[in-house]
C-alpha cells in the first residue's frame, strides 16, 4: 500500500498562505527561519525585506489597516523575534489582525540556554490574542488554519506561531493542507439575543441617542451599514480617533471626534446624551473624557474591551442586521440642540510667521494631499493633525500604544495595500529617526510615498509637558542630521522649506512624481499644542 504523499512543513505553510491569497510577507531573514524563506523563494507571495523587524511588524499592521485583510510578518528566533514586539504591541492595542511567524532553535537544543534561545511565547503572551509553540507539523498546520480563521471571522489582533527550525523542515502529509478547519464561535446565542433585545428596549426609549463609532466598524466592513442605520433613524454619529475620516465630513449627522481633542458638538453629545451606542470601540479613557452619565450599549467582539451597561459580544455588522424592527423616537429636537455646536475645530492656521507655525504647515499638507492616504506618527504634530483633519479619507496611525516611528515602515505597508494611492507621511523629527532605516525599503521598491518631516529640533510634546509640569526642560532638544543629505544618500529627492505658503505647492509637486520624496519643514520650536478643555 502506497503511503500518502508528503511535503516539507515550510512548503505547506506557504501553500496555505497562497490559498488565502496572501500577497505580501514583511520580514527580515535569520538562521532559524531560513527553511520558510527557502519555501517563500519559490512562491508567488512577495517578500518585503524590511531593514528592522520592528519595521516588518508596523508595515504588516498598516497593510492590514488599509487592505482590511490580515497582515503577515516573519522573523527569526531570539533578537529577531524580540525586535517585533513594538509592532505587535501596537497591533494588539489597536486590535489589528496580524499573523506573526517566528523561527526558533531546533527542538533538541531547547532548554539548554543555547545561542539566541529565549522563551518568546512568554514575552508575546500579553501582547497577542494567542502565542503558540509548535511541536510538530501536524499541530502547526492546525494552529495556522485556526489563526487565519480567527483573524478573518473572530475578534481581531495579533496571533503568533513560534516554529523550531527542524520542525519547519520535517515532512507532513500533504492532504492536511486541504483539510478544512471550521471556525467555531463560543457565542451563547440565547444570551446574545437577550442582550440585543435589552439594547433595543433602551434605544427605543432614548430621547438623545448617539452612535459612537470605533475601528471595529472598519474591521467588520460595516461602514455603510452603520451610516445607513444612522440616516434611517436620524441618530447622530461621533467617532473615535481610529475611525476618523470613514464617514463624509459634510454629513449633518457626523459630529466629529469625541473625547480628548474632540469637537464641541461631539463632546456636547457625549456629555448630554441619554443613550450611547458604542460600536467597535474599546471606550478608552480618552474617548470617554467628555462622556456623561448615559446608558451605554457596547458592541465589541473582544470581551476584554466590554465595559458598557449592556455588553454585546458580537460583530458590529451582525448587530446592525439584528435591529430591523427597531422604532427610534423622533430625534429632531436633539439634532437641533446639537446643531448649535461646531463639528470641527476653529484653529487659526493662516500665519505668515517665520519659522512656520506647525499648525500652518500641517494645514498646508492636508490642503494639498487631495485623496492621499495619510500615515501619521506620534508626537505634537499628531494633535495638530487631529484638530485640523476635516475630510473623508484614509487616515491611519498608532493609536492605543502610540510608539514613535510607526509612520515610515507603516507607509510601506499602506502603499503596497493600495498602490494606486499616494501615501503622505506626517512625522516629527524625533519619530522619523526611530525607524528612518526603512527609507532603504521605500527607495528599493520605489514607492509613491511623500514623507513630511515637521522639524522643531526637539521632542515637542515632551518638551511642552516638561515646561507645564516641571517648569523647565531636560534632554528634549535634538541635534538633527541634515535630513536632505540623508534622503539623497538613499537616492530620494528631498526639499527643505522654511517659509509659509511654500508647503502646499511643494506637496502637490511631489505627489505628481509618484516617487519617494521627503519634505523637511522647519517649524517654530516654541509653538505648543492647545490643551484639552
């Protein structure tokens, strides 16, 4: 009797990923992951060589946010795996679907404190949905398929598989590649229906309802459903920072962002509503900063995020679908009340000062960016961007964890996810230098990415907090390199701007080229962001 045909486990992994239409893997090779790289070499999946593993995780994260599919990054054992942690933690805090595969030392060496050995899964456990040590190919195929199903149909976030080098090279029955693994939800449907019915009763009694939309609406592909629901029942919408730009800004129901840095209209709604319907939001302390004593109906797939009065653990789209017989009271008076408050921030930006005011620079960037995808970093410019961003557009950033350095590698993933679009990065001089090595990746792939460096020669937001709370500054002034020469060393065209009015035309000129481009904007070192009221 002939035995079933076998295949190398690393080859099986790639075949499974190909069957899931994975287009890109972001990574950096190392000894213990080499069998997977050997299999990838013969695959139609494109490997994107990042210059640092942190960059690989951030790129995969941004790819997921723009494509709305899971992102995938790989690294070797020990230092390679640990370098991923910043990016994995970022994805975890923002519930971004990420699959991480790391190599590990051979099984016969484990436990001997050998070269580059470390218990990676223990490190990854608090920043992933699940982190698994794979003991054999059969278990590996099962765990891989379970992870993919979870990322596609369940709560989203990073899932990690650690696979020893020798296991990657072992043979496995080829038929396992095609064996279906069914995604099983742990939902108690009776309990779910009870909670949905309770929510319906609360909404039908509401006089001042508000819908708060978080990033979960994006991951459930429910943007149109939520907007149609709001328009049908005339319920105003507030957004979290993560859902900025997904609804038309000129829609009269769109109140803008709620919470810290929120609009007057949205924060008034939060303080005075009687029922808040939180869809796909984790209700962070920043979002709830201006929330009154209302009843909260919270819909979220991730149980750890549920903290409302009525908690409904389900997909946002499915929740909206269940509200077909809903009868919402007339909200005309409530909408009239809200109409007295602006849905945008009134920020003066038409300064002619030299150095340029940072808010002037960012307004000019936004005015010239048209329908580009905006990739933001962490820093004082982030607040200016939050206050000034008014249009419907793709806008991504590292929100819950907010590491500096997200934007440069993130722009790589965003560009590959939507190659038709220009990518505009807005980064401070501090954040830019955290991951500037990824300029090599951008240049090598010749991606249409414009990087705008807001250069105040300091760690601006930390400088502001030091002055406010401690009366003086310490270790926040930066002696920066010549960013123009740095760009040119990577064969990237660059320009330095010192005068207001020159930013917008330069941005427009750069975007027309559809090539890597850096604009350094020298801004006022002493201009601070306004404090939240």
